[in-house]
């Protein structure tokens, strides 16, 4: 005679089986768009074969057509080639900035939450101070102080963008710190390094990764915006924000100069936001079964 599980336990098991990122429509849309974008910026330049810096005066401001699928800019440079090469530059800088802020924010947040004391007070005070100002405005100020260039832009983003990750990591550590697993590890004399890497960091990593996916789109948008203001990539480097700044004077005569890089930024941010929202939906704790109606 088989024993049937309690309905509440059955609902928990069914909910856990269904909570998979690939079953989320938002995650699927984001993953598809991200795969297409990455494939385009990685393989596209080799397939097109045009030099993004090659000027062709005869094609100056030419609209989209067979010779240039997305048209040409004021120097006759192929817009599609520049969008694809600019995607490499924008995504590379965004990924580098994200990796640095995740490492810095996760490290400071975990240390502050676990050690407590003056370390927690110092990190928390710095977090509260930086959170009083919009991160984009702070990045703009720091980038203006350091000067134009992608290296300085990367430094400016890292110096202000780690705050949200540190706050999330600290909150996760404070929630895990009083659990029986951590108390038992301490009682058995486990070293602090083993507790941090074996128990604390894995539990704080999930929320941080979800935030990272969401913030990557924000970083792409911020990098494009700062480059549009002249604080990022400098000519003749193709970059989406710099392309928008270069084509704004010809918006009436050649709107493709604005539509191409703006569309690339829009699709990238949309894909990353869908990925982040899908992951967040999957990692949220399920509803308590005893609150459900039978």
C-alpha cells in the first residue's frame, strides 16, 4: 500500500519543480535576444567585412540600401559595421565594470555583515552616503574629474556602482548569519575563511547575481549616455553613445545615424532586463502552501 504525501507537501514539490529559469517566458525572451545580440557583435563584423573606420566620401550620408544595409555616416563609414564593432566595445566595458563592482560589492558586503562592529559601521555609513545621490550622477561627476576615456569611465563606474551589490550582500549575510548551520560551524571550530567561502558567500551569491543581470542593462545605458556626453569612447572609436552624439547634427537628413545605435542600445537593455526579471521570478521564495486555498 503506497503512502500519499500530504497535499501541502505535494504543492511544495510541484512548485520547486516548476521554478526553473528556462520555463519563465521573460527569461526565454531575454536569453533569445541576448544570444542574437552576442552572436551579431561577435560574428557580424567578420561576416560583413567592412572596416568601421574606413571613410568613403562617395557614400557620405547614404541611406540604408544594398551597398550599406544601415546606411553610411557623414564620412561615408558603414553604420552597420560601426554598430557591430561598437557593440563589442560597449558590452566589453559593461561586462568589465560589472565584474569589478560585483567582486567589490560582494566582498565588502560579506565582510561587513559577517564581521560586524566597526567594519559594518564603516561600510554601512559609506553605503548610506553614496545611496543619497543617484549613481548615474555620481558616475558623471567622477568621470568628469578623471577626464574622458574608457579607462577613466570604467574607474568612475566601479567607484560608485558597487554600493547596491554591497547592500544586497550584507542583507543576505545578516539573514544567514544566525542560522544553525553557521552556529554549528563556529562551535566546531571551523576557520572564518571556510565559513565565508563554504556557507556565507554561496547563500549571498544568488541575490547578487540577479541584481547583476538587472544592473548590466543599466550599465550599458549609462556608458552610452556618458559616451554621448563625450566622457567615454573618443573618435574614431565606434561606440553606441559616441555614434549618437556624432549623428545628432544630421538627425533630419539622415535619421538612420540615430536609429541604428539607439535601436542597438534598446534591444540590449530589453534583453538584459528580461533576463534579470526572469531570474528574479524564479529565485523568489514560493508562496506558503498553508496560505493557499485547497
